[in-house]
C-alpha cells in the first residue's frame, strides 16, 4: 500500500509529530530519488528538502536528482529501485512538463517507494490541478494540468492561504465541484495511506464550493525512536 506525503513548505524543519510519522514509515533507507522542479538547472538539487529529512534523522545510503542531465532509461531505473521518491519544490509547470516528457508517471505510480512532494512537488502529485494567472502562474489563461495521480484529488500547496483565501475560493469554485481539493500552506502536510488520511498543521478541504479546515491527527504526536 503506497504511502504519500503532500507537504507545504518548511522554513526550518519538520515539526516533531511529522518527523515521527515519516520515521515510522521510512523503513527502507537505501536510495532517495528526487525529481527536479527546474530540470534544466543543476542548482535545483534538493539540498533544502534533504536537510528536513536529515534533521528528522532520516538518512539514505545514496541520493540522486533526476533532471535533463540524466537520460530517461536511467531515471526510470532509479525510480524502480527507490526507497523514497521526492518531488522537489519550485516551478510547478516545469516539473509537470518534465514528468510527462520523460514519461515518469507510471514509474512513480508503480514504485513501492514512499512518495513525498513539497509545494510544487505536492501539487504535481495530484490527479489534476488548476494553473491560473490569478494564482501566481505566468500564463494567460487557466488550464487544467494532469499530475502523477497518486490519489484521486487535487492539491494546492504553499500559496499563502492567509492572504489569498478569497482568491482561492473564487478561482477553484467550479473545479471543486469536479474533484476534492486539499489546501495546505507552510509547516504542514497531508499523509495518505490507502483510505487513511492524516493531517499535520493547517490543511483545508475544498469540495463542492465548501471550505472545511480539517482536524489534526494526534496519533503521531508521541516519542518515537527511528530505526538504527
């Protein structure tokens, strides 16, 4: 059963209860495979996202970044063998185009790895998502993008909800009638494992034009010693 984490953004590190949850889930720590959000730039290397994992005591024997410097065959081979797949934060559109261009969706879906996405990466883990000029994207018209579709919902992550909730409600109103939309901001996450949904921090559900703040999951807020 695939475990997915849809992350916002973390200015410091994972809060303790989120680090506990990840430590319990990540039992195989052989290979971390990260998918770039700007595959033409080697500067997007996942250093920040890795620092969150390292602070939580989640270390891997090796790590790789998939970008244009790597050919498709090798990229798919790494995904097949990954312990964790991490879709990095950054440019949502460039990452989406790269995932489709390199034909990586099936490899991600079929992998036994835990899948994480931060900000742009979380959005691209969605079944589909709305790309709108009123939501910060450099586009002229609103378009529905198809994501990796690890779960049957849409994700909006790290969009300064406190200041733009009215924009979100207006822009996503019609879309919310077609598909459930989860919204998160900074220092929060949505964990999905089968039919189980766990909430860390401020996460909202927008469905059929109704916005609901979801209660946090408390079961992970305990002391936990990660495996040696």
